[in-house]
C-alpha cells in the first residue's frame, strides 16, 4: 500500500560497529520502501549517497565522527531531512519526522448523479392509421 495512513514516524538505529571510519544506519518507519539515504556533516557540504546492504542498513566508509544530516528518500520521491545524527550506536532514535503527510481534509465527494429524465411524446393519430 502506498503512503499508509497514518504516516509513521521515521526512526533510526546506528549499527553497533559504526565508527568515524565506517558508518552504518538503519531507518524504519518510512511507510514506503526507501530508495536512497544520503549524509552530510551538520556543518554543511555535499550529501554523499550511502550503499544499502542486504540487512537494509545504509553504510559508507570515511564519513567522520558527525553529527550528520540525512536525506531519506522513498521510491515515490518523498524526501525528509533528519539532522543531529550523532555517532551513538545501538539505541533507537525517534525523529518526530514523517516522510510524507496525509491530507487533513478528505477529498471532495462528487455530487450524486442526477435522476434520468424521461420524455414522452404523444403524436396525433395519422389519417391512414386507425386504432
């Protein structure tokens, strides 16, 4: 199901073996499958795409000690930014961020179809035709 409602909160866990020389992070609560995770230092710079492993952790070597900002993108193009990611392996971190928003108003319902109109035409009898 695309964009499940309610939109879940993004959470992450940094893999226990992560260090300034090798970093690995697992995001969950995205609602939709993830297409890409990229990181940059909180201080600025270019986002660097991470590589997804078979365990769904996203990792890369040589990122440094952090803290980092992550750009998380799902397969439908929804993107969110999570800043303040510190090198804190192990615990689950709640972000309070959702990858997409569900509209607060339900879509407008179309008006009901109009009743069919029946038209009856009465023709005068023709002279050549007798009942």
